[in-house]
C-alpha cells in the first residue's frame, strides 16, 4: 500500500490519502484527495483509541463521497521529529512545535536543514503523575477558573488522568481547558533558560498541534495562553487541531513526495491562529499602542486583542517610555494580540461553544450514518459490568445490597454473604466492612481524597505485614457522576442482590458467576454502553454520528426511546 506513494502521480491519484495520528488515548485521521499537486482536504475525524481505523476511513470516505480505499500514512510521537524537519525545510524557516499530552508536554525545534531538538517535560503533562505537580496543577486550574471548589477540580483532574475522554460535560471541559493552559505555563517555566538555537528568533513560527490547538481554535482558550512559550517580539502562531501532523514523518515518504504533502498541509491543515507581539515589560509602568487611528494604554500584566481576520494586517506603533518601535501584525482565526509582561489569561470562552449547546443542536438534526466500530469494544457482557478500578484482591462472594451503611443486622448479612454493594459509602464504611469480615465492597463512586485515604490504608496493612483475609474495593464510576448515572448503577447493583459475583481486576468490574448467569445467553438491551458523562451506566442503540465536528464528535444514541448526543469518549460498543 505505501509503496505506491513512491510511484508517479498517476498511481498516487488513484485513491485518496489518509493521514493518521495515533495518540495515547485517541486516533485522528484526515482524508485528502491525493492527486498531482497540492491535495484537497476531504474530511477529518477523531475517535477514542480502541476504535477501528478501518471504520474511521470508511466514515470519512462516505462523507466525502469517494471510495473507501485509501493510501495511508501513520505517525505518532516517534515520527514527529521527522515531520517537523520536513516542514521546516519546506517553509524555509525554523519552526517550533508544541503539544500538550496526557503523559507530558513536548516542544520540538526544527531547523531548515532538518535538524531537530526535542524537549519532553513530564511535569507539564495535562495531569502530572507526580503528587506535588498534581497539586500545583489543581492550584493553577483553581486560579484560572475561580468559580469551582478545590475538591471538584481535584476529582475532575483525577478522573481526567484515568479516563481522558470520559465524563464529558461543560464543567469538566472547562477544567480540561484550564489544565491545558496551566500545562503550557509550566512548560514555559521549564524551558526558560534552555538553549534553543535558531528557534530563539522572533520570526520563528510556533505551531500548536492536537487538543491544545483545538481548544485555541474553538475559543475555549485565548491566543495569549501561548505567551509563556514565546520570545519578546512578534511570533506567528499556526494551529494544527486535527492531530495528524506526525504522519508527515512516515518512513514510506520519499523527499519529493514529502515536499508535496507539506505543501498540502500548509494549505489545508495549518490554520493561521494570528500573531502575538510580546513586550517583556522592562521598567516602564505602561505601554502605549497606536493603530488605525486609535491609542491604547496597557498596564504591565495585561494584553490587547485585535480583531484581525486571516489575511488582514495592521501596523502598530508601540512605545514604552522614550522607546518607540513599529511592527506589522497579521490576523488569524483568533485575531492577533499584544502582551505586556506576563498577562493573566481570560478563560471565559465563547458561550456558543459549550458541549451542552452542541448536543442540543445535534439531536435536532438527523444522525449521520457511521459504523459502530468507531467505538472501542466494551469489556462488559451480559454477565459482566465494567468498573473504574479495583483496589486490593480479586474476590468472589454473594452480593448483599444496601442504599447506605447497614445497621447491625445488615452488617451480619453482608459478612455472611461475602460482598457488600452500596450506593453511598465513605472510607469509614469500607474500613468497617473489612474489619467485620466482608470480603469485598462495591461502591458507585468515591472522591479523590477518599480513594487516596483507602489506598493509604491498604498500603499500611501491607507495610505492617498484617495478615488479613483477601479484600477488594471495586469502584464502579467516576468520582463525581451525574444523578442519572448513579441511579443506573444503583439499579444494576440492586438487581445483583443475592447473586454470586466475582470482582475482577483485568478488566476492572464484576462478573456474575452463579448458575442462573450461566444459563443467560441474551444480550443487553442495546448495542452501546455509556461509560461516562450524564448518562453513565445506561444502555442504548447506536444510530451514527450526531454531528460532523472533526476534533470533538458526538455520537447519536437512542436511550429509552429518546435520541441523545453523547461524546464518543463516553461510549463503548457491546459487540466484539
């Protein structure tokens, strides 16, 4: 398949070209009409990792009205350096490429001779593993959003670390955006003082790829969020929100074909974000900006947004005390901005870009046909229900269900049965269950602090070499699930009362193992399970895509006869 990319234009034009970017938790694809000369963008889509690339290709091809056979180029983190070198050579200027990922933030500096220099900063990950950095990220998000409490942010970040594409709603999307902003700030701090060679010049374009680019392009983050990463002077910002940039580093490309595709990428995939002009502050108390007959005063720590569209420009006169300079700024999809010192970003966003608004608009339109294989397969079956995590040992027993902490008779019943399934629980409830001889506890959800307390208790038991019977805690849902999801899980647990169940670690969940279960062969009522968000735990019927957004698609799922628009990351298919 890839050999044809080395052949002549006739062979290349025989089928569309699919660029695939493989991330830690998602797969992104762009379909190009691969003819002689610059390719034409036919469509783009991102799906959760575990979904089928074949289904992704077929969906894009059907949407573009072309055959479903396409040449394919793939790239991940390992191919980014090659892609950056190729693009810098084509542009004729050094470039900087920035990406915020789940495990780290990365900066790639690429020269016109295709030389590259990479920086990987784990403490600037979207949600760092290090506890100190995790607390710092929580503080950063809190300072940017303000309107949320610390415990809510802490829970949301913990869920984001475990399941990056699940539990989508407006509040958690705002937290994700703020976490991205703080990660970019931390990345800038970490790179301060690093030798960057050619890339220190103010003429070096800054290319933002992946989810950070998408957040800026859609207005969830302002352009000025990039200020910690730029040098004083003018910086041109380009956005690649589709997440397929690394595919340009595929080894199947020869130099000639790579040059052609870079041209196509420049035309189709690199969106002009707009120019940033940074004045580092000096000793002055204010900055004077004159443009288009207007005069503005900026205090240190502030910024000025200019409403310049792509292709538009304006000449500025910028003065600090007795120093005056002239600069030409070009606009983009996010306008252009002047920053004086270290500006505090405004994360107000645009009211029309919320997830709830998009979902409401989507369900009013007809679903877009798409194969269910876009979704990852669920580990659940007719006799297995997936959970978020298992602490402790794998155990088996009969379920005793309770809405809240049992009374004395309830505790005795739970001990005799072996397993306690409970809707509302506290760490004290779980510890008491272990103390009275219950082998396992199943809970709907626990906060990040409660999980940490229980994990520490289990670690102390191990450290003290206390000989105890095997014990398990199965957590079924996210830390702050919706009431709809809680009711769904509670109904399921109530239905298990008196059934024999095994608590499993791989995958985390519970499996019914009694005789009645072995006789059950029917499938659940629906072909899709909702695993996050407002309808967590519900079953539904897949009807396709609810909207065609490339970077943040919604699935159309019918639940109890009502069509819902749900993020793909919150869905799993029950079929193999």
